[in-house]
């Protein structure tokens, strides 16, 4: 029982530290998690990427990696708690764990890809290749859908006020709806851009 309590406290601490670590790392130390602006000529984007090749960027993004690992620890504990409460045959616990694993994997893959692209750009990678690699690192935008699934699954149980405060459950539900809308808008924007390219 004491071990379970310790794990619960550790998981809660990880969940609380996740947003703090992410904001401090990405937004403060790394001066934003975007390596370059979306708009601009390839040469302008490459120049912005080279400007990011400083110690603070790598330190901040490393903290961002740590933040996503903290989130996964919290998600794993939450999934285990749901399994104990709802039984092994319930789909909510594996849904939470699965969507959390997808979120973490996409986030970590995008961060690592971005860090290596910045490093190579500073080493003299040609403009078109560097910009293409940077675009590939923006797969992070796909995180919104599995994150919405994660928050929605948590909200199903949380609105009862049993695993966390009821208002947090409702907040998770509203955030889930917002993330689904953001995902749809992103996909529509990408589709529109693709159609413009095909038409020219």
C-alpha cells in the first residue's frame, strides 16, 4: 500500500511538472519550440534555423523531451488506476495508455528530428534539403488528435469527480473538442495547400 501511495505521488508530481518543464524549456530557454517561421523564402527559413543553433536552444528542447517523458509517466499511472477501478475488460484504460503513447512518440520524434535538422543546417546543409527536413519535423501537429482522444477518455471518468476534481474533467472535455477542431483545421489547411501546388 505504501508503494502504491509513493507511485501515486510520483505520478502526480510528474503530471504537475510536465507543463512547467515544457514552458520553461521550449518557450523560455529555447525561445519558442518552432525552429523557423512557417512563412518566408527558403533562404529566410534557413537563416532562422541557423540562428537557433545555440546552446540555449538545445538545452530548452532537451527539457522539452524530459517534459514529454514526465507526461507519459503520469499517463501510465492514470491508465493503471483506471484499470483497477473499471476492470481489465474495460476499454478506457488501454485507450488512455495507447493515445498517451502515440502523443509521446510523435512529440519525441518531432523534437529529435528538429534538433538534428538545426544541427545539420548550421553545418552547411543546403537550403532545400534543410527546409524539407524541417517540414518533416512538423509532424508534431498530428499530436492534436491523439491528445484529444486522451483528454476525452480521461474526461469520461473525471466528470464523475472520482479520479480528479470534476471541473478538471469538464476542462479536459472542452480541450478535447478544441483539439479535434484544431486538427480538422490543420488538415483542411494542408489539403488546400496541396491543391494549390497541384494546380500550379
